[in-house]
C-alpha cells in the first residue's frame, strides 16, 4: 500500500508506516485527485497539515483518510488545541479520526485521554507529551486502521472549535511564549 503523509515534521509517523511494510510519500502542500492518481496513493494520514482536504479527495479515498489530532475530540477542534484545552479547561487527550468535510468533525477511530499535573508544566511540555502520546497511539493502532478492521463512532457532544486568529485576544497571557506555565492559563478563556 502507498500512504501519503500530509503535514510538517512527520518523520515518526512515516517511520511507523514503513515499519508496517507500506510505501510512503510526504507532502505539506495542497493535494488533489490528480496527484493521488498519478502517485497511486491508497491511504492518507494527516498530522499537523495546514490545508483543508476537499470533497473530491475525500470521495476519491473514501474511508481511507485519517487525521491525528492532539485533542480529545469533540473538544478543541481546529487550531491550537493544546492552548485551548487549558484556556477553557476542557478535557485533554489525543484522537485519531476520519476526515470528512468539516474541520476535525469526522468519526473517531481511537482516542486517549491525558491528564497533566498543573505544577511545573508549560504549554511546551504539555504539547510534547501530547505529541509523544499521539505517536504511541498511532503505532498501536495503525496495523488495524490500514486494514480497515477498527471501530468507529460519531463524535459526541458539542465540543469546541477555534481558528488560529482566536488566540489573539489571549496573547497577553502567554507571558513566556510557549514556555508559559499552564497554571497561569487554566480557565482564563472561559466566557461567562
């Protein structure tokens, strides 16, 4: 099988796919059905990919496009999920889901809740822990995902969604950039 890995810095994901005997290609640009057809792509994995995957591509690879997202969906769909999980004090974790026409709204394949100690953690340390847990969850799940032998279920609840521009009004709270302690952020984005 030929797997297209979409995103930046996907070395670990690509390595896992190759270890399972699959061929890989990587891309961070827009993809279309011509690209998929010409390169004989059988499956797509999106991880930190900055572009919307359009309906023609979704239809072309029906049920063979997944996204790895560092939130416990349906919470914190879209941009900066780690930041919002603290600002709005929502559940934290990692999710692997199908891609549909919405943003991070597809059926869940597998999730893992994650908790953090508030003392001593920063946005950077929690982000790295989420990344590590995502890689581990993907490594455990890829063999059944690629064979389409896994479960799937609809996302439950309303959750939340954020654009990259939404963090502008909270930028002043990031006193140390991504090294800002999470203690200073918890609940500060809850609108009452």
